[in-house]
């Protein structure tokens, strides 16, 4: 099997440029590299395997630093992406004469992990409604994420995605955090209305 060699997609560069993100040039470069390789890679999606697909094989540690140490918040990228995608969706619908009826779908999914996996913050035992039958309730070790999908006619896009954690787990995590950041865990793992940092 031939190795995939990734070069920047000009469409992706144009899309990310349209977002007018408040990021430094090296941060934008990492963002483009990661998104581009996620789109074309059909193998393992670790940072190391994604960066091995790039010409020159940049150091994957710099990608890890981009996520771990860069001084930006998720909403810095997420809010402009949502606005641009929604504007494009509405423009496309108007251009094609599609009735502007917006459908919003909310769905949760369970990503299963091995029973021995315990050290990832998002992993816990969750009710697995897809494997329940009759009176038999099933709980699986894993992480749950909730997606919001926006659709007009035949066109749609993923508007938002958030990790979900049970209230009991959030309380347990908050006990181990300093008071100033205790609420942040609840905000970042449930929807923002669940807890206000002020």
C-alpha cells in the first residue's frame, strides 16, 4: 500500500482563513495540518501517525503542544466556524431556492473503552441504551459525546459536539480542583448553562 503524502488543500486554507481566527501563524499551520490529515487519513488518527503523513515529517510533539500549551480556548475556533458554516448553509439554501426550514438534531453516542481504562477524565461507566433489551440494563465503560447537527433541506453540518459527564463524576472531579477552576470542569464537559464560572 502506498503511503499518503499530505499537502495543504487550498480549499481548507481558504476556509480557515475566512474564519479570521485570533491565532498566531504557527498555530494556524498546526490547525491546517491536523485537519487536513484527519480528512485524508484512513488509518490510525494519533498525532504521531497523522504527522508522519506530512512531507518532511514534522515533530508530532509540536502538535501536542498546540493542544496542550497554546493560549487559546475552544470557542476561539468553534464560534467563528459555526458562524461561517451557518452563513454558507443559508446562502446555499437561498441560492438553490430551498425553503429556509432549519432542522436541529441532538444525538448522543457512546465511545467504548476497555474495562481496565480508568485514567482518562472523560471515561466512566455510562448507560448503554443501544445494548439494553427489555428489563436488562447495560452499562459500558467509555465516553459519551453529544452532537448538535443543523440541516436545511439536503444540506447539513455538525454544529457542535461536547463531551458529557455524569453529574456525580463532575462533582467528584470538582472536589479535587482549586475553587477558581472547579466550575470550569462542569462547563467544559456539559453544556455551558450547567455551571457559570462567575
